[in-house]
């Protein structure tokens, strides 16, 4: 499969596919070739359908089956040039499951069970900034903006940059971590200071702390990102702001957290990590650097929920932000 592999990799590079997408698609084709012990270009559509049915019988989830279908479609349609009549595979209907969310007390318990300073800082950063695990391990020292109390996420999912919040407590822990471990480039490095921590190592840190704490909810470190968004929503932060901090393309993706947020809308005391109202950036004061026009002030006074745009000055790239009532401290 050497020549076919090179051709497939070239096509994926031309389309600027992410490295993890490329690995997934290549693994799909390797699995198919091993199953039949033949080159993929020598197989028929019926053999490919039979292979997918075999994967389904093994108990693969709908998401995993869709990854296989996407990889097969790309290879046969884009690399080999088969048309839809020669190669047609229907996608599986996804099953939607609500993620398990920890309470603020459970998060505190989880962090307390991370004995090592590095482990505690890693989990604290994942929760307080709402980072994906890939964004977490590729966090650089230069991304920590102490002056503006923000964290820059460089080339996150979808190859997009964004800004998220930096809490005072996390900043204090990161300063201790920097003095102790003396990172050079990556905040959380692997065996060498010039190599970022591996994803599996970050997952093991979370699972180890979870086992010690006795918490049964939450299957992976991505749970902390769900906790970040849910606790913000339950503290009264509007969805548009949460969408910006999470780096979602659509508000529909962010609105999914409404399904597993607490139905009690009496705002609890905001956890230390989610207290974005503690800074003027998220207060009721308009966030524009330039004076707000009088007609806007009149409309805002008439309707307090009327949003004001961010100035395009390098701040967190939010289009609009609403003005929820302040949280009593």
C-alpha cells in the first residue's frame, strides 16, 4: 500500500487536513487492507459494505463508524476517483448523549487529589480556561498574557486562534509551577523541555486524580471543558460569551450545554475559576475602547440586554456580549 498511501497523504495535505484526521483516515485504510489481506483498490463495493457491517457487529459506536465511512469515502472518491454510483456508503445516524458534568465541589476534590504540582496545574488550566486536551498540551509560555489576564489559544480546533480567561488563582499556581519546573517553550512538556506533553499522559493524569477522589462521573479530561462551560452558564454568563471562550463556530454547539445545566437558575456563588465578573472586562461597563454613541446609550438604557460590540483591538474575539445581572459575591 506504499504508493497508494503516499497518494492519499498528498491529497490530504493539499486539503490541509489536520494531522489527527490524517492518522484516522490512514488507520481506516490499514484496517480494511488487513481485514481482506488485499490492496484497497482491488476490493469491490460489496466487500467494503461487508467490512462495515462486521465493524458494526464488533460494537463500534456510530461516531467511530462515521469516521470509517469518511475515510473510505475520501480514499475511493478523492484518491481513486470513483463516482457515487461506483461507491455509495450511507452515514450512520448519530446517537446524542449528554456529557457528565462535575459540580464545583467535585472539581475542587479532583484538583486536591492531584498531588504533584504539574498535575494540579494541568487539570486547573484545562478547567479554568475551558481548553481542549490538544490545546492544553500545546500551550506555550508566550500564550500566558499576565497583563491582560488572558490565555491565547494558538491554532486550536479548526486552525483558529482565540482568547480565553486567566484566573488569579491559576496565575498563582502557574508562577509556582514555572519556578519549580522551569519550562522553556511548552508550559506542559514531556520527557524533554522542547517536546510537548503527550495526550495520553494528560489523560492518565486526569484518570489518576479521578480514581483517588472517588468520582465516578466524567470519562476523560474533556469533562473539565464541559464543567467550565456549564458552571459559567449556571453563574449567569450569556451563551455568546461562552461561545467565544470555547471557540465554537456556531451558537447551536454552545447552546447544547443548556440541556445539562442546572435547571435552578438562582445563580450560585461563582467558582473561583469561573469568576469572570471579577474583572472589568466582563462587567456591566461597555467593553468598547471608544466612547459609545449617544443613540446606543439610549437604546442600552431602554433595554439592558441590548448587546454592545467588542472593539477590534486584539481583545477576545467576541462579536457581541449581553449584560446579565452581576453576581453577588
